[in-house]
C-alpha cells in the first residue's frame, strides 16, 4: 500500500517555501511600485561642462582626492550668492538657505583656509538670525532672507550655527579668531540662550522637526545631537570672551542635556528614545529596542564631540544597519525602504570615520561618493538602486561634508 501521507510530508515544506517566496516577491514589487526609482533633477549647475582641473589652493594642496575637492569648492562658489546666502541646491525647492547646510558650508570653507568666503556665509546667517525663538527651517535668497513655506521652525539650527562659528574661529589665528567671535557674539548668545530655554523638566527639549524635514511627535536625536555640539561650542566661545553669565548657564544646560541624552537614548542612541533595553547575556553589548537607527548618531562623536567608546560602537552599529545594497546609507531605519542611498548621510559616516582615525572606512566612503558624481562632477543628493545619481545636484550639505572629510584625512579637525 502506498504511503500518501509520507509523500505529502516530503513536499509540504517545499510548497511553503514557494508560497513564502511568492509573497516576498509580491511585497517587493509592491514596494518598488510605491517607491519608484528617483531621477536626477539636473546634472549640476548650468555652465559646468564637467570636472575642472585646477591648481589646488595652497591650504588644501595635500587633501585626499584633490580633483573631487576642487570641483566641490567650485560648486560651493556657485551656490553662494554675493551677499553670502548659500543655497542648499541650485533648483526649485532646494533654492533656499537652510541654516544647517549653510553652517556646514562655512565650516568646510574654514577647514581649507577660505576664511573670507566663510565669513560671508556666517555674515548672511547673522543678518537673518531670529532675535528670539527657533531658526526657521529655510530662508529665501536673495530677497531679504524671509522664512519660507510655513514649515515649522527647527531647533537644530541653533546648534549648527554655534558649532560653525566656533569651528571657524578655532581654525584661525588668534587675532582673527577673536574678531570672529566678537563679531558674531549676538548670534551666538541668542542661539545658546534659546537652547537653554527649550530644556524641559526632563532636561530634554520639546519635539521639533529636524533634518528629516517633517513634524515630530517625540524629541529626536536629530535635534539633540546638534544641540549638544552647539552648547559645547557656545560654552567655549563664552569662556573665550569671558561671558560669565552664559558660561554658568550653558555649562549647566550642557551637563543636564548630556546626562538626559545618555539616560534616554543610550546605549544605541536611536532616533527617538528607546522603549526598552535588551540585555541578551553577560558580556554582550545591550541594545536599545524601538526608536530606530539614525545616521545623525555620527554627530555624537568626533569631530562634533569628544570620542567615547559607547558612541563609537553605536556609530558602527548604525552604519551596518543603514547600509544599502548600492553601498551608501539611508537616513534611518524608519525611512522609506526603497534601496536608495542619501549622500549627506553617507558623507556623515565618512567624516565620522576620518575624524575618529578610521582612515580605511573614510576613504572607502569618499571613493563611493566620488564614483557617483554627475557628468558635471557635482555631488548629488541621492544614489538610486541602479547606482545612478539622483535628486538635486550639487547638494550643498553633501558637498561641504566631503570637503570636511578630506580635510579630516589631511589634518585633525577641532572638536568642541
């Protein structure tokens, strides 16, 4: 007699596997349909025919990948208007000034000794600074720098502007440094005082949009990390200028915010406070549950903060989680799962590696960014699943980060 039950037992697992593969394929197809491949808005700035071979400025003569840096600085030149307004991008919705992007451009300029160009960028920010309250998400240019499109103000701008001002002063000679700090002290004071005013009873700020450019129900690491950097930088500035009131208030705020960040976000430092912490077994690093990995964890380490082993582990873990099949990284675990890499976040990991002395990782990521430039030599906003540049090009934030990364490979960057 035939044992039909035995046959069914043999083929049943294969049937289940086929069914699961079919479901997976259908889900993947549906996801790709919902998230089509992004395309390039433009090859770059009009008039750029391709990578330009120029003599490198003396201050950046030894930088890694000099052609990449020359082209990057040319694009920053083009994106910076005569009054110092630095556009996030050349086209459409990018043709505005984000305090975050402009701050990174100023720091990048100073990292290669372009102090006059950096001062123009900081000078524009100084003209549009809020006398009270949060910085706007973005400002129009060149028509007076008015806040744009009803986006909620973003608290992280206070941190970025403080850091950029300190960074530029720190890279200058003593007389120039003192002039810079004195000139921009009102902007520094207002931004630092705003951070202090935002801290609540739990020593954390209220929820604010951050670089993800969306309303947030919870406070995010995308806000907290820049504020920590800004407070460290602001405290250094206030100490240098002997502003005793700010020194006391900002030091207290920094200690409170630092402790609250470790308490609420450690040890993995996800995007939002962890719901719980998993202790797998003795000797295994605990991992935060929920919250989702976020590339902004890089801001908790060099060159934005002193190195700490717990943060270094979180940065390396986060990069592994966020790396896409095309080789770059996505902004976060909670970001849309479309296989597209974003160049600012990839460049953040490159800068982090360079500043922490991980030269091989920094050079690997810098080479990846270099390989995916547009035909005009510009760094795009994204790289799609087919390894093609996509989004806006050039993107000021990515361009500035690449310059900073090359600088960090060439010489140590100051850390607040």
